[in-house]
């Protein structure tokens, strides 16, 4: 019997060569949909269409949203050709994810490829906050179970459908890494369905479409009638997915005496060091170029100037902003994945935030005299908003708004004399409050809207300034 292979078709041509068809099971890759009924509006909303490349020879696949920032798909979708490894980092070709609601996101990073399976994780430029990620099953389907495949690939009559289709299949067998299925009736997995989700009766993800005989699919050999396919199991990969998609914050310090940043790993061990700025600068950290990693910057009070670096060495952004006496801030105010600058003006307890590092797009008054300004993504919607820390009652007052200042989160945490900080301590996509205790060079991060410590580490010296980031 010929080997099953993934199916990746060119959008512009969408042809399967006689050689490819003769070879048997092929990746249900670029540009075909499950040969079954069109999905009802809103059904399987977590399914995602991937377009790989931006020229006439681009191709398409299917993927599934597994958390607000990440999709899971077949590695063969992003490989130069099926079977080739997919390097970690930025995709070789521009890759765009189109969501079920029509929104698009650029795929910025390939995080990990499963060593024993046709699977890869890909990070979106900005989080998806209005579509629920797929629920993940933790057990494999039994032989004979009815399962559903979902995809944007070809049908029996359409070369490049823009609608999601589904197909009903029977589980034939389950191996350590795969699920073999056969379509019921004339349902089949077609070209372009590679990477699409395979779901159990509860709608939970049990696998990812990988290879298919494509019997009855448009463009396939008319003599091919087999509707069998192979999907890659995901039910036993919960830890692998979580380990590679959760990116909790780590701590670091800025040492004013030598104008140096020191980075720690999650255990508190030194992981890096960089000299940037001059004595008297205020340290900053942020993702200035949307690569998913935080780098350093400084604010120079004498010049009212921000200097931001993408490589922790050279200056990539230099901007003057604000008034003398302002407190510098950085955050992703518009949810585009790039951190930009802002200031807090103590004289009027107001935040002035810029989306373009030039002009103030957001102005919010909050707090009282003596408060320490805070910014963070307190609700996980991808946008940073403001807040204050009040040392008199060791309480954080935080808002989810960028136009007014209702207190959406109030957390009392720490002791008098602590320095307020914030970070996504557990990698769930929301910033939480924390404190730095200089006397014991300790960092303590709290659970969301709670005074329960979920992360603690010691790093640096008592005179250091704390910094937080994803290094």
C-alpha cells in the first residue's frame, strides 16, 4: 500500500500531480476543505485558515486556536515541503491567520515542532479575545467512535472555498501518535484541510488532520474512492502545548551604579547582562518590535527622552515626550503587539499614552497625589491599561478602561516599603500585581485579583531597581 502523505496545494494552481496521487495518502494541505456539509454560522469558531506566502504561488492550510495567542497546525503546512523540519522562529514565508469572524492575524513565530508528530505551534501577533479556543480532550477516541473533521480545504465542487466545512468519520484504530479514520458516506478530508482539528462527540480536540486518500475530492484521481485519513493525536500533548505556549514573566534588575541590566531566569539564576544608557536614566522594558521578547530601554529625565533598543545594545527608537517631572511608562495601548511610550503626570494625576511614540492618543486621570502609576493588561484583552499603587494602604487600584478610571481590580498586597511591580507570573495572558522587597532582594507575584503569592524569587542587590519582562 502506498504511504499516506499530507496535502498542500497552491492556491493559484490547486493541482495534484499524477505522481502525488499515485503515491497514496497525501497531506490534506493547502487549499481544500473537508468534503462534507458547510459548518453552521458560529460552529467550530476556533478553526483558523492559514495563508502561507503572499505571491501567486501561495498555499493554504487549516489550524485551530488553542489559546488567545497560539494556533496548532500540521508541521507540513509550514514546511518548505512535506517532511522537512520547520525551524523555530519567524516563519520562512509570510503567514496570515484568518479567523472565523473575518479578522486576521499575522503569524509571528513558530515555537515548537513535535519531534514524533506532524504538529507545530504558531504564535499570533496579537491575542484573539472574542473567540473561545478549542477545548482539548485528554483521552483518545475508542475504535468505532464517531468523530468530526473540520477544515477550509477543497470540497467535491470548490477549488478554494471560503467557508468552513465538516465531515463525519469513524475511528478505525489508534496508535501511540495517530488516529486512523474513514469517512462516513462520501465525507473525505481534502487538500487544504491539513492542520484542521479532529473533534470528539463533545467537540473537544483529539487530533490534527495530517494525511488523506482524498477520495472524491475535487482535483483528485477520479479512480480514487478511499476516504481514509490519518490524524495526529493531541489528547496526550497537554503538557507539551502548555510548556511551549505559556510565557510567564521573569524578573531582572537595573543597577544604577554601572547602568547595567541583569536578567534572571524563572528560578532566579542570572541569564543575561547588558549595558544600556547612562547613570541617571530610568530603566524600561518592552517589546518594541513585536518579536515576542522584551528588550531594554531608558528614559532620560534631563532630556525628557526615551531611548529604546531591540538588541539591548543599539538605539532603535529615540523620542522626546512629556513634560519635566513626568514619570515614564511603556505599554501596548492599542493591542497591536508593540509597546509604545507614555507618561504619568503627578501634578494632575493623569496618564498620557502614545500609540505611535509621537502624540498622546489616550489621556486618563486616575488616583490621588502620592500614588505610584501602574500599567498592565489586567483583563487579558491584549491592551495595557492604567492603575495606581497607594503605599498608604499597600493597595493596587486598576482599571480596564483607556478613557475613564473605574476601579475594575482592587488588590491589597505586600508590606509598607515594598516597591510595586506587575507581571504575567503564570503565563495565562493577564498581568497581575506584585512587589519587590529591596531588603531581601525578593520578588513576589500574586494571583489574579488576589493576595495569594504564586511566584517568588530572589535576585539582585538591595539598591537595584526591579524590572520585569519575557527575556
